[in-house]
C-alpha cells in the first residue's frame, strides 16, 4: 500500500470517528426544548421508567465522547444531555442539535450521581466508595454541587463528610441528599444552605432517594441490620423504618422504584449453605410492611453494584439480576412472577415503551423484551459495559451511558428485530 493510500484511509477513518458524535439534528423542530423541562430525581420519576415525550421527532444516531467511564444515567433536558464521569469527575453538557460540547466542569471526586436539572441549574453529587477508618464511606472530597446549566459555572458547593454517590432529589425549594456519613441532608436550592440534617445510623452507598407523594424512600446498610426508610418531607421526620435482618449486602446500592403504594427493591441474602442469593422485596409505602418477596437463588459472584435495580410500568415490575443473569417481570400488586428470561448480567433499571421493555447489559447490548410474553424481540449492540446506568427514552430516542466513556444516542427504529 503506498503512502497516499495509507493517508487517505487514515483521514477517512478519522472523519468517520468524528462524525459518529456529530449528527445534524438541527432540523428537529424546537430542538432546544427536547427532553424534560425539569428532572428532579433519579431516573426522572418515582417508577424509575425514564421515558419522556416532549413532542419532538426522534434524533439521529450519535455517540458522544466523554473523558472517562459513564456510570450515571444521562439526564436529557431542554435540548441538552448532562453527563458525569466516574473516576475523573467531569460534568459535561452536550447540545442535542449537533452533539457539540457546550461546557465541561470538574467535581472534586467521582460522579455516580445523575446531574439532575431544574430551573436552569444542574445539581450533582460526588464522592467515592472507599471507607475511612471510622466507617464513613467516601475518602477525599465529598458533597454536592450546583452549576449553571447554560455555562457550567459553579453556583455553590456543599461539602459532606461522606460520599454523595446517590442522585439528589428536589422537593419544593429544597435539595435532599443521602450520604456515606450516615446522614440525610436538606439544603436550599438557591444557596446550598443546610436547613436540616437527620442521622440515619447507617451508610447509604448508591440508593438514590425516591420522592413519592411527599415521602422519600431509600435503603441503607453498614452497620447491620440493613434498613429501608420512609422519610416524611413535610415534617422532616422518619415515617417508618423496616429492618431487613436477612440481608447480607446490596440494599444500600439499589434505588427503589415506587408506584401504586408499593416500593420495590432488591438485595443479597445468604442461604443455609452459605451461598449468596438475590432477592426482591415489595413494601407498602404507608406502613413499611412487606407485601411480597421472591428469591431468585444463587449465581455468579458480582463485583460492585451486586443488586439489580427495579422499574415499574403499567402495574408490572421489571428487574434484572446480575447474579442469575436473568430478566424478570412481576405483577406489582400480587407479586406473581409473569416471566423470566436468561440473557446477560444487567444491573440498571430498564425502560419500557410501546409494549417493549429495554434492558442494557454488561456486555454492551440493549435487549428489547416483549412485555407480555417475555420474548426477546429487539436488540442493539453498542459497546463497553452498560452499567450501572440504565437507558433513557426521550421521543423514541434511547440514551445510555457506557463504561467505554461514550454516551450512545440511538433512535428506537435502529434496533434490529430478533427472529
């Protein structure tokens, strides 16, 4: 091969790679309002089914490059996507019209929190999973930041003793964070001023607080027993706490899904033979009483994020187990198992739209499963490890972050049929 041919191939490859993140979506009407107008908590809504319809046409395929692994769900709001990076702590805003980077800022530590969006501001937690000698989870800097959504300029930064890896939640004029220092904090949105600090007694690692009908729901652990909490946002008092004494680990990793008066979560238990097993729990949101539970049995040893996070849609619970490498569907009220499907390890909540529930897995694929039959009907190979962040669907366009450092933006029409 001569030098000119080699140069041509290299230039062609460079153009192909650069265009992968530079699709032209400027012809999409009102692109500046694409997505949510406000994103106040983990995965947008209490049921964790992050599906948004703002009346726009689907976007073209884009692959947005970031500085490091993406382990938090991308936030799609007002024509932008906001993304945080794992180890490097970058926070980036991209323009959905063309994939252009609008701004990039840097947090003092890891970002596993979503960069939630409200009234022109972005709020994001930071911190890592390492423990201090006193049992506090999070070494180095930990806290939560508020940034200007248009410029990335820091508005305020509130530091905590322990990590803020869970996604914050907004209720009224206040921001709530759960932390690795065994506390729940209530801050003002405008200035980041501390209003109230509640001692929980145990660490919250990644169980993002879920707001449902004026109550905050989340799990904690370390020291045992693992506890599921309901916190009244009107009185700033614990509504109820349920100790789950059979749990060995994982409850504090899982953001619960809540709908129709039921909160659903998962955790790891140990059986009589000393094997770890994956279990699902559904609790009454008024009393904390367990409505139903099911055990999925033992499986593979999982590093980090050992429990799958659930999603609720149309009276059904959808959840994956990274341990058994199966997807499950349950009736929300009765706990009846509707189907299960062996596929691949997945950790994140799926997203459901038009009769299909989409699971992103650790092998870089997104699988579309028929909601009624449990049969795989769609599939798309993306790349890297799609965990623990799950897919978001906005206007028939999927957004999903990967540990290969990219955020993939894929119209649902690009998914291939599975025969």
